[in-house]
């Protein structure tokens, strides 16, 4: 059975809890980014660039069998790690669940305190874009 958004967030919180310091947490975040499925080059268009991110981040979404499937990539390793966590939490969920999701894992793992202001803004822009896709798909439903 597929996990719901909160179960996935709880798993991420647990994983980050295994690391004692922020150097290790950043290394783990970078590893998560490296494990992100490659995004098709054809999707790396200006239309898919998230506005508000300092680094270039591409995000695309498709709607299959009532679920939103996200794909993303970034030139920056930390940002790629951040978007990979968001994809893990929000991809393969219904538009309604994505729109109602309270993404508490970001605060719980301490990410909000440890990101530079520009990265925090970028993270918010990524979440907003993912919710915008969910909203668009929910209107088609």
C-alpha cells in the first residue's frame, strides 16, 4: 500500500534523526539529490523553471490515474536534495492530498533554521509550484 504524505514525512524525519550534526545532514541531503531520477532533457525548458529560486530548478508534473507525478532537477546539489525530498513526499499523491498537505518535515528536521534565506525562499517557491500543479490537476478532475 502506498504511504500517505505524513507517513513519508515521518520517515524522512526519522532518517535525518540518525545524524548528529549538520555536516552529516547536508551530506545526506546531497546523497538524496544524487539518487533523484534523472529528468528528461526535453522537460528542462524555461516554462518548467521555478521562479524565485537562486539556482536553476526545473519541475514538471503529469497526472496519471488520479495521482500527480513530479519530476525535477537542479544544477545545485543541495537544492537537488531539497527537491528530491519534496518529490518523495508529494509525488504519487492525489491533488487534494497535496493541496491539504502540511509539510512539517522541513521544520522537524531543522532544515528551515539551517538554510540560507535565499534557499528557504527557493524551497517555498518549489512547494508553491507543486501545489499550483496539484490545483490545476484538481480542476481537471
